C-alpha cells in the first residue's frame, strides 16, 4: 500500500492516508492543515482584575447578585472573541467532544511484571522516592505489613483529630479510618498466607475529592453544608480507575484535597485548607489536584488518582516535582464532560506505568471507554520526533525556558530524538474557548448540585466565575466547538507528516505561583495568571490527546526557602499513552543525570512502617 501511495499526487496521498486513519480511529477528525491566518500566533495581554481578601469578598457579593456585572466579567474575559477567529465561518463544523477512539486489540492490560516496574531503585539513587516496588519488597521481605504502613500513615493524613492534625494532613480531606484499617488487615492476611493479589497489594493510594469512591461524598473541595441534599448523598459506586486499583489490592487511604470544583490552577482553598508545596511552602502546590501534588512530593503515597480538564493532573505534578499522565479522552472512564478525564499521578515513571495500565482496563459497562484499543509501546527502533512550536514556547519565563532547552538538548543528543518546528492553530482563541467551555460546564454542574441556590456552596472566587459563565450564549459555545474541530484536524495533519511525533512544551510557563498575603483567608482570583499558567496544558483537553508531565529540573525561588521544580510536557496522538510513558522514562534518565531532589520535609513512610514491624 505504501508503494502505491508514493505514486499518487499529494492531495490523493492525503485522502488515502485519511481513509486509513478512519480505519485506525473511530470519530477521527480528518487530517486538514489549518488556514494560514489561524496559524499566526498572537499574544494579547489580559485585563482580569486580580482580587484577594476583602476586595474579593465585596466583588463576589456584587457580581453574584448582578446579571449586568456578570455579563461584564464574561465580556472582559474575552470569551466572545473565539467566534471572530480568522477563517471560522459557517462551513466549519462544530465538535462538542474530542472522543477520538483508537481501534484495534482491546484485550487485557500490558504486564505489570516487567523488570523496571518491579525493581526498586538503588538506595544511593539521588532524590529517591518510595515506589510501588518498595512497598512490594517491604511486604515480601516480612519487614513490615500493609497494616504497619497504614498505621504509620493515618496519623499523618487524618483531618478529624483536632489539634493533633499533622502538618501534612491538608493533602487530604477525609479518610474512612475503619474501612482503611479493615482493608489493610485483609491485605496483611493475604500476604501472610502467600495469596497476595500482585504488586499493588497493600500499596496506599489517594483519590481526588471530585472522583467517585463508594461511601464518600464527592465534595469537590467545597464546604460541606448538610442542609444541601448533595452533601448527604455518598457515592453508590467507585469510579472504574479507583475500583481497578482496589481489585489489585491497593488500599484507598483517603479523599485528597483540591482547588474547589477544579476551577483554578493554584490549589488555594480557604475552606478545606490549602495543601502544601513541600519544595517551597511559600508557593502554591498547583491545582486543581493540589492534594495529590502535595501528598506525592511529601512521600505520603506513591500513587494518586485525579481529574484533568485544563492541566489539573499536570500542573500540580509540575509544581511539586512529580509525574502526571492525562490520558486520551474516555481512556479510563466516560464522564459527562467535554474536557475532563481521570488518570494517575505518581512519584516515579514505573508507578505511572503500573497505575495507568491498571486504571485503563476496558470496562464492559462503559461503551465510550471500552471502544478504545490497548495502547502499546512503539516498535524498537521507531523514529522519535519532538514537535516544537517556537513562538508558543517563547511565552515561558526565562528560567523555565532554560530548563526546557536543557531537556531538549539531552533528548536530541543522548536519546535519539529529532526536533522539528511546527505551528498550531488558534492558540489564543482556542485557550479562551477552552476556559469558557470549562466554566460553562461548571455552571451546569453547579445548578445540578443545588438547583435552588447554585452559588451557595461555592467560595467567593468561584461564585464570580460560575455566575459569569451562565451568560455563555449557545452560538459562542458552538463556536468553541468549531475551534476544537480545526485544532483536532490540524493535529491529525501534523501526525500524518510526522508519525509518532510528541508535541513538546514546558508544562507551565511559570516555575511556581507565589502565595500572597490575604490568599488563605478568602481565596484569590487572578484570571491573568490563571490563563498564563494553562498556556500549554489546555490543548490536550480540547483535542482529547494524551499528555504526560515530567520533572525536568529546578530553579531558584523569589520567596520562601527551597527551589521550584519545572515540568516538561509531551503530548502524543490519540491512544499514545505507552509512547508517552517511554518518553517519561527518557526524561527520568535526564533527571537522574542532573540529580533529582526531594523536599526537605519528605516523609519515608516505608521507613516508618519498617520501624513498626521490627
């Protein structure tokens, strides 16, 4: 077939390849290069007023009660701008969901017993974090049991102990202590009888507060108000990714903190307490999966499950020096959203691989999820290509660019990657469309939670954002879908030109987000910095493509004590998770050469448990 295609004209070649891709993918967007006007990247300064403290409270109160002010805020955020994007007319179809599904074998997950997955890193490895393999070896050796681990861990994460609450506890919101202990006893008994379920048996993990676990209310980081019916409805079932972890014997030790309803990227939460960035406590841990980022960098758990609608499983890992994988849309489970996915965050690449493979097993009851075929690694010797959009990357701060450039040099000179320059369409309009879509869907969810007073459960910052989002017209929402269609088609075209290409960017253009006076009391709202922080993250959500963030280095901080980690992100074609995990292994090698660092107050849970077991 390839020899036949070579003899065709370029237009015919594109048609043939697109037809082949339609056999490879369901809901394929079709490969089409975006018009030249759409590829011209132009940055505009935003003018969203930053608010904190009493000014935030006053502004929120006024906005919550004035449709005129809400509409002004919507317009000031430029959410009406995308429909005027160049080349966007009635001939461009709109697409609501990026539900491209790779087709092929949908059999069981890839093995978990590969050598690098089950072998603990050397004790003298710089900046070594405890991994799933370390827990497995701990139990296998008999030096400690899962019950020892849980008994060592619970005092660090419990939120129901008043003045005895640990300084690490803000990474979590709630733990069903009796249930956790029971699962630990059951795992301990399995190990004692030699009937352990596998490498995950007895390994602790956490789940973000917005992700369903049976018996827990999915508080989403909101203040619990028992007069609202929503907060009296525990989840009847556990979401598929967490359920598959539990079926392997992993112990869900608690629900993890987050930025309220996932609507910003700081992790600031004045209600539940803001989780700590243990690399530098004067900076936010990132959001919205703030508890996961904090808990992983502190060493509390090796695995956390979270959600990602705009970088929430990538920005916190980037700020906290760990790993996060945003899977292909619908890969682990289907959700009532056009942006959000569920996936793993971990301390090591081996753990990211194990967690991803377990979580992404096909669910027979979920037709959107089980349509996706098994992700497999590229063939040995496959060409490794990095796509870099130079004008876009230039938005990053100089210290971030320096780390990014060092990673590119390592990947191209040591790991055999080839870097190619690419252009991407509607980078400004697309980001505005993404932000407006997320907020509009959040407003819909807020009405569903509490129809009589949809803003009541929310903090001051989110009352402003969500109330403004109720003014999104249907015509604008469909224009956002047109932007999505063009972006997905152009990406498909790029992958025709460069098969297996990974789009490489920093994870965020900033190394960290400073905590300011007044943030902790009422929260903060800085739309300009929020948009900047998501500069690179949003494309994977809009397109439905998988993306992985890896720590790439560290920079000096402007306040507080300690350094700031810098994340580097690779985005792959739909279904390319295993390729991205291979890329993450290459990045891990770079970090080991440069010297990975642990936070000063990192907790050795394995060591604590070993002390209990002796």
